[in-house]
C-alpha cells in the first residue's frame, strides 16, 4: 500500500509527527532501559545463583526419585520372578493333584463297579434261592393237595367197594405184615 501524505490546509507539505519522548528516550528506549535495570537488579540480588540452586535441588530430587524408582523396579522384578516360580510350582502341584484325583476316582469307580457286581451276584443268588424255596413250597403244597385228594378218593372208593368183612381182612393183613417187617 502506498502511504498517503497528510497535508495541512491545502498545502502540499506533509504534516510532521513527533513521537513523545521523556528525557530523550522514546517508548522503546524506556523499555530497553527498564530491562537493563531489571537484569542488573537480578544479578545484584544473585537471582541466577538462587535459580541455579533451586534447579540443582530440583535435579537432585529428580535423581533421587529416579534412583528410588530404579530400586523399586528391581524389587518388583525380583518379586515377579519369585511369583513366576511360585506359579510354576503351583501349576505343577495342581497337575499332580489332578492326576492323583483322576487315579483316585478311577479306583473309586473300579471299587464301586466291583461292589455293584458283587451286590448283583448276591441278590441274584438270594433271588434264585427264594425261587427254589418257593418251588419246593409249591411242590410240597401240590403233593399235600394231591395226597389229600387221593386220600379222599381212596376213602370214597373203599367206602363204596368194601364192607365190614373186607375191612377186617385188610386189617388182619396189615397186622400180620407188621410182624414180618420187624
């Protein structure tokens, strides 16, 4: 952009502007002088050594924190390794316990199977003995019933076919047969 010259009351002479000054310093000069004074006061009051000391203290604190962190890291690493060993030992122990439990369960199952087979065999034998006893009882009852029926039939036949004389003859034969068998 081109600068436009300001003129006063129609004349071509540009108006002159002066920056305000105090004691011969313009605003930039005063700022520079203030900076020099501030820096001089800081040096006179030993601010750089105080800042350096504060920074050194801060560096020392950070170094001690780093050393402490390193010690903690090493301790954590030792603990990690120790727990890894314990975890491996626990895994081995768990595997051994699992194996023992499997073998014990297999033994228990085998014993249970053997006990079940023995119980089935005992119950089968008892059932067979009961059946045999029931058969004997049924046969005895059948024989008793047959004997009772035969006795009744014989009584009827004897009563129908024999009279008193025939009975006396049979009694005599039975008595005489008793003496021969002894």
